[in-house]
C-alpha cells in the first residue's frame, strides 16, 4: 500500500475519523491487556506433554503495552495538532502492529 496515494485520496475529516477509530481500538486493547494481566493465573502443568494451549510467543513476539501506549500518544498528538498525515501514518502503523502485517 502506498500511503502517499492513500493520503492524497482522503480528506481531513476522513483522516480524523480513521485516526480516532484506530485510537479507540488501541485503547480497548490496552484495557483488555490490563484486565487479562490482573486476572491471569499460571498455566496448568501438563505432565503428559501433549495437552494444553501453546503459550509460545508468535513470530515477531507479542505487542508490548508500551508500544501501544506510544501509538496512542502519537495519534492523540496528531489529532490535537490537526496533523492528519502524521496521525494517519501512526494509526496505520498501530493497526499493522496489531494485525501482524508488514
């Protein structure tokens, strides 16, 4: 995807709404991550070696909450300064991190 081409095709109102929506997604993930962290219990021990969920990190690792907070900060700053290009780019980068895309 060519971000310059996309940015030329959308107006400020559309970019703002996209950034706001992406920020809500990231905020929801941060809230859910905190809720899971507070309620997570240790994994059950599997003495047979064949049962249980795979708890290994995915390729590329887990998304750190600090990365999500930084993305939220960049999007908030872009919204406050009405810098749609930077906000759109930060929102796309955050959604790519979440989706694991490249």
